[in-house]
């Protein structure tokens, strides 16, 4: 029983239920106390976000050593294109389906998040560098270092430094961020419960969750069909091989923790260990189709429910470009992906702090499904890149 309670999904569910049960019986001071902790939690994460963005982008690019230049460019270009297509698909799907199921502006939904509950203390950390500048700096420096020979002392030092930086961020996320997630969710949900908004939230979002899962399943199946050359038997065989990795991703909520299983399963489908050892580690943290699809679906639903204007296709293209760049700095552990794109949501879609808190909570709750989709999507992506690379080599020869 104790080991079961250590499971993050269980802890999150317990946090939400506890907040729901006591939210109406505690006084406002107690609610403000826990809500203050949640706001501080977000402030600290936003403070380290530029450093996380820089370190993971730099490490991901500068550490790629094996394989030809063509393959490296194909992987990075393929990841960007894949994320781009997934985001546009989710945008189109949400535009069609949300109105079909009756998701529209709900004045009471927006009103529920206009509350008298405020943090007990203001806590603002200095911003040394913007996330966009951190992304650009990491990208430029890593590409510059990649042109140097492997024996070059500067390149070796840069690689070691990138490992130390990204490892330090990862330790913070794993040792502090993940254990404190239930407390963050409890503080925010306690505020929602005190404002009598929890039932309203789940009532309005239930249909969106079902639509999100339907989109994820259809999208991943389409990728495997494409990777199998639309051979249904081969597609089902590949899905069967990759299923253990998907189930592991669901239980761990971490693409990084699932990587050993993903490597084993993908090696069976690609039948090329060297290729698998290159593509899975280099894409596990930056190619997350489940996150792409669910974050956009949730964002479009929240914009509609809160009475904000849904972006036009042209406006969404700018958001998509910034989103794809931000994804290069992700790390495959619970909740990290949504944190990286928070500034993008704020800048391009006009998300308010309340909307960001709602999105973060919903994302964390459905993260097991999203991570399973991420892992399964990477298995299909490896096969697609392998096919493309083999065709390019044949043409070149």
C-alpha cells in the first residue's frame, strides 16, 4: 500500500480529492497559505526555465556525434516537421470538434477564476535572460561547437559543461519538482474548491479529454500505418512490439525513464542497433507528439471557455514556430514539457496566469496518457526516419 501511494498519479489524485473534500470547510487564510506555496512553486520554475532551455538545447545538439551529417540533419529536421504537423493537426481538429460537442464560451467558467484569494506574500525572482534569448543562445553555440573536431579542447569542454548543466537541472526536476507536484496541485485545487470551481472545471473539460484521447489514438495509428507502408499486418506487429514501452511510459510518466525499454522495443522494429542508439536518445526529450496534441487541444478549449478569441490560422503559425523551438529544450520527465511552453502560450495566445494554472493542472492529470503517446510516437518516428534515410542513401549512391 505504501509503495502504491508513492506513485505520482495516485498522489495527484489524492491531492485533488483532498482539496475537493476540505475546500468548503477551511477558512480563507488556510486557502491563501497553500495557494501561496503554489504560486511560489511556479515562480521558481519560471526562474530556472531559461537555464533549462539553454542547457538542454545545447546538450542535445552538441552531443550528437555518431551517424552522418545527413542523418543528424534529417533527425533534427524530422523532429521539427513532425511537431509542426502535429500542432497544426490538433489546431484543425479542435476547431472542428470543439464546436460540434458544444464547447463554447461559459461566462460562469471564467467568473469562477476571478477570486478574492490572493497569495499571502508576493515573491518575484529576477529575470536574468528571457526564454527566447536562452533558446537562441543555446542553438547558436551548440551549432558552432558541432563544426569543431571531436579532439578540439573547446568542444570537449563544452560537451562536459553541457552534461553538468543539464544533469543539475534534471536533478532539480527529479528531486524537487516532481515530489512537490502534488503540493502545487493541492494548493491550486484548494483555491478552486474554495471558489466552488472544481466541479465546474471537470464538467466542462470532460468532453475535451475524450476528444484529446481520440485524436492521440488516431494520430499515432496513422503514423504506424505510414511507417508500415500501409501494410496493416506489419503495422499491428510493430504496435505489439512497442506496447511494453508505451505501458512503461504510462506508468512512469517519463520518456527519459522509459528510454531503456523504448530502445529495446525500437531495436526490434528497426533491426539496427546503431541507428536506434542514435535516434531514441536524441529525440526522446524533444519529440513528444502526445504533448503536442493534448496541449493544443486543451489550450483551444480554455480559450473558448474563458471567452478569449481563438487564434486565426495565420496567428497560430507564429505560435507553432515558437512552440517547435521551445520543444527542443524539453526533458522527458513528468510535467516538464508544459513548463517549457508556458511563455509561448502567454506571448502568442494571451494566456492569463489563471489559465496557465488550469492548463498545468489538466496537463499533469493526463500526463500518463500523453507520455504513453510520446513513447509510441517515437517508435513510429524512428521507422519513418530510417525509411527516409535509406532512400536518400540509395539516391546518393
